[in-house]
């Protein structure tokens, strides 16, 4: 029986709170995951691309974890724009303190799994481990250099 190779999850993390961003980054790295961290979508080259780098056989990441409320652009608008530009990231997580039912419903409608910053960290980690089991280790990821500012 041919087992597919184990994937090392690649996460794009968007969080404007410096302390929380640092904590999540460290926690994700401790899980063995590859994490690219941005304080705001404006700092990610994908934000300004006419076509997402995923618009090829490769994908930019396995998961996007984003806050809803950020200074430059909110997480919903950012991901909606990415998807409109051809992004093929399959898994989306909203890790937020926002409690507006309409905004959270929009996130779920867009395909986000929604987790509360108040009490959802354990659930977020459990969800990410479940996603890791679904990822094909042989998938093609774009080089990280295309996801960092120069």
C-alpha cells in the first residue's frame, strides 16, 4: 500500500496584535508547521497582485488564518479579493474577537471556520491538526520568496 507523504502544513497568518501574532507564530512552529506571518494584509505581496500566485499548479499555502478586524483591510475583504484573483487556498480560519453575528455569518458563508479569540485557541489548533491530515504531502507550494516583501 502506498501511503501519501505526510504534509508539513503551510499557514499564512494575519494578525495585527503583536503579542498574539508572536504567540500564534510560536505555537504553530512548535507543531512543526511552516508559518508566514503578516501584521496586516497590506504587508503580504498577494494583497497587491492582479492574479494570485496560486493561479498555477502550485498553491501559496494550505491554510489562511486571519483576524477579522485589522487596520488596513479586514480579513473578509482580503480573502474575498484573494479568491477573486484566483487564490486556491482550500482552508480558511477566522480567529477573531469580533462578535457581530452578521460579520461572522459572512465569514462562514465565504467558507471560513470561525474561532473566538476569547476561548477558541484549543479548537483552532485541533482544527489545524485535522486539516494537516487532509493535506497531500506531494502538493506543489509556491516558493516562500514570492510571499515575502523585498
